[in-house]
């Protein structure tokens, strides 16, 4: 089942939403983190209609999520310009994900700064080569994926892929972006021996109130900058098909092996 089908089959109640995570969206024993985050955001939007654009999300991946999940979303504060929503995704195993979303409308500002270019040497989606079959985690079959950078001479702690959902019909743009932005393995993966990894926290700052791209393609980058004692930190970015920045973030990852 593709993401639009998962959302369409979801049940919205007064204070919660219920969804079912299909096996093809699993990453080991838990749901792919981008899907779980997208379900949290979708629920926040359903349970609190009329919100301004999403501008920031802080996600904690706490435990496994599989099968039927329940999402609650409550308003923490509604100010003059911004609204904070806390969401929690649970399954039979307990709490699997918590999220803090900040929604904020535009305000006047004299400051204009845009210094987030795509990686040097990036390749446009039309010219990029696809990943070989059966490359990447199991959930990657829900996406089309292409290499966004030329192959390096030696392994680097960086991955940069073009990613688009195979079915994105009717999706709210921010929900689509949340589902896309975590699709890469950890940036340090090219330097690792085989072994399990687990995302712990993920911070995403949205750089536009209405993300848009051509033909569904998003350039997603994960660049590891620290790994010690089984913990890795990485910078993350998302650009549209024209190389315009859409989101920036950070992620902490547990490395086993």
C-alpha cells in the first residue's frame, strides 16, 4: 500500500487518528521513520484544522512501531503568530514516536538570507543514474531513487540521492516532504561495516511555507560529521529539482557495529 492509501484508510476520531503500517513500509522491526513522522504530522493537521504552515519539527524515535498505530495530537500553545502541537504515535508495544511541531505564519522582517546551496557537483534528476535493484532498506521500494552526486574516489560520510514517492497523489506537501526527508541511510553508512543502525532524534526546519518541486523529485543529503562510542551526528538537507533549499536538519543515530 502506498502512502496516499495508508492515509485514506486511516480513521480520524475526536482526539486521535488510527492508521495501519503495512509490512512493505517496515525498517527492520519498526516502521520507516519518515512514514511514522508523516503520520504524526497528518494527524496534527486533521485534529487541528486551520493551522498556519509548518516551520519546524522535532522528532524522537523511541521504540518500535508496527501494525495498527494510534496518533494523538494536542495543542501546547497558540500564540499570535505560532502554534505548537505535540503528537505521539503508539502501538501495542507502547510509545514509538513523539513529535513537536511548530506552525507559523509569515511576519515582516528586514533580514533576507539564503545561504543553503545544494552540494557542489550535484546532478539534476533527469541526468542522475538510478540505484541498482535491491539496494537500500526494504521500505525503499516505495520510492524511486537516483544518485545525486558523482561517485567519490573513496568512501565518504555522505549520501545524496534524488528521491520521489511512487504515488504522491493528493498528499499535503508538508506530509509528502516528511515522508521523503528521512529516506536515506545514515551519512556514515559508506564507512561502516555491516550492522544495525537506529535513528534517535531528528530536527527538521522548513525553509518555505509551501514546498514544491518538478515531477516529485527531491534532492536529499545526509552528511555525517561525528561518530564515536556508537553515536553519530549528521547534517541533513532537502532541495527541490531546481536546487532551491526546502529544508535543513540534524539527526542523531545509534550505530551497532
